[in-house]
C-alpha cells in the first residue's frame, strides 16, 4: 500500500527526490529537540499509540494473574503542514530545464519542524500532552538575571548539581530561549572566556537555542533514553494530497510523542 499516495501523482522520480531533499534538509537544520533526544522508532504510519514505562513499572503476580503496572499508552497524533507547487511552474521547469523553486516546500518544512519542537518542549493542552517544560514532577529553579555577573553559569551549575546529586548522570542538554542565548554571549571578567563557553565546558557543548521557548525560559535535561525519548510512528515524510486547479498540493506529515519516563531528570529554569 502506498500510504503517501505518491503513485497517484504523475510526477517524476527526480522531482520527488528534489522535494524530499528540500523538506528533509530544511527540517534537519531547524529541528532542535532531535539533536539531543534519542528517537524510538519509526514504528510505521499505522501505529496510533506507543507504550511508556514509568520508573515504578513492575509486574504484579497475584491469584494466578499477572499484570504490568506503571505502564501507560500514549497517543501518536498526526502533525502536518501542506504546500502547493503550481502546475505552470512545474511545466516551465520541465520545458526549460530551469530548477523548480522549492520555497513553498521549504517554508512548510520550517513550520513542521517548529511544530515538533513546540510539542516536545511545551506540550499541547488540546491533546493533553506534557512537554519538557510542563512535565509534572520536574525540578523547578527560579532563574536569576543572566545579563548580570555570572548568573547564567551559576544557574546552569545549580541545575547540573540538582541532577547529579539525584543520580541523573549522562548526556546533559540545555535548551534556551533566544534572549537567554544572547545573554550568555558575554566575556566573563578575569576568565578570558565567554559565559556560554563555560556553560558548554560544564555540560559537554550541548547548548541549543530555539524560538519555540518563550523569552526567559530554559530547561536542562539528562537526555538518556531511560529518562526520555521521542517516539515516532511515521517520521517526517511528504505525501501527495491532491491535484486541484491544475496545481499540486503536498502534505508533510509525522506522528510523534514525547515520552517522559522520569520527569525528575528535567530541570526547568524560569
């Protein structure tokens, strides 16, 4: 079965390859959370749910019956963005050999990447899903003014200390809003180093800026897969939606869910 309905479109393999390259290449540049989260899957487009085991998962045996507790099922919702390539543009490219303008595909891919990061970081109230900043049970630390002194480094060091003392050791990743990232670009007195350089040395270079975070917010995670990961059903893919008014409309799709297995591996700075 051609789930993406590509066979229904009278388009060349070369054109599909160009569309895929534009969409996937753009998404890779703009996706932030995938740079530090492990991916579980893809499980396939038919997967609608994925199991998630909490820290208290166990098998309970009683009266000849065994059941697993501490395991929940998460929905894998579908996220999509559409774009249209004009039939006249396709015809001109075919006749002249001129490259086709992929701006509509690139713009849609940027929106799709932002939507995924927003889901992972902030969750979605309509879906009832939590993000890294909204997960219940995470550690909350009041952030100081990062434009003054060594507050930025001190706050991150405090967050690392919170994780380490509770046994969360491994790959640390810090995600910050653009204003906080800019605040870290200051030369520290008597060190000859930018503040961000000190932060990167502390957590292993894994500092990421994203506009998906509101101003003044940051989150530090221990991004090991036993604590959290990103479950995928259908990875970012391009399908053929329709031919209307002699124009071709495509859909960028994915099914995904953030699995926070142990929220104590998250420190929110706000």
